C-alpha cells in the first residue's frame, strides 16, 4: 500500500465535516448553558475572597494607616467576606443533604473550619500580646490543610513572623 495515500486519506478525514450525533449536540448545548453560571461563580468567589483579604489586611494594619477609620472599614469588609464564606458553608450543607453527597458535606466542614480559623486569627492579632499571638500563629500553622487561610506574606510588616522565627 502506498503510505502517502493513507496519510492523505487520514488528513482528509481529520478536516472533513463530521456527522455529530444528538448526544454530542446536547453536550455542547449543556456546556453552553452552564457557562454563564460557571463564570459568575468564579468571579463571585474571587471577588469575595479579595474583599475579605483586603478587609483583613486593613483591620490588622498591614495596608493603610492604623487609624480607627481604616480598622472599622477593614472589619466591615471582613464581615462581608465572612458572611459570603458562611453562606457558602450553608449552601454546601443544603446541597450535601439534598443530594446525599459526602463530598458536599466535607467541603462544608472544611470551609467552616477555615472561617473559624480566620476569625481566631483576627481575635488573636488584635490583642497584641506576643505570647498569645505566637500561640495563635502556631496553632494555625500546625494545621496544614488550612495554611492558605492564615498567613500574610513574610516581610509585609507583620510582627508575628518575627516572633515565630525567633522561637
């Protein structure tokens, strides 16, 4: 057989119009219908995380001035971010019960613990007691699944990093 002829037929079949079945057409329609909801979900989640993070940094004095106004603004932004977090926990619990899904319930517990760790960090940081602050950061750092919830980057002016590295 002629290999050039086989290669030409293979290329022609690759670029020729394909007969799609109804199932493939329905899958494409389903993906197209879910796209706006997926885009909204990602945008909403990212925005609420940024609002919470900015509020946390304002309340802890990492950005902005350490005035009462910036603290109050940070607390308000943090409350909005935490409210979204706890609403997400409630949604996951309802979805887990509705669909009898262990995965949804596990995610609800994860986000509930994550939210509680965030609140714990804010409370510990605002007391400004070096021993309590050190214990607070050690507690949150010793829970590896929740590392992403608790830390400001080193060098951001957070004095607790100096306490941790000194001990």
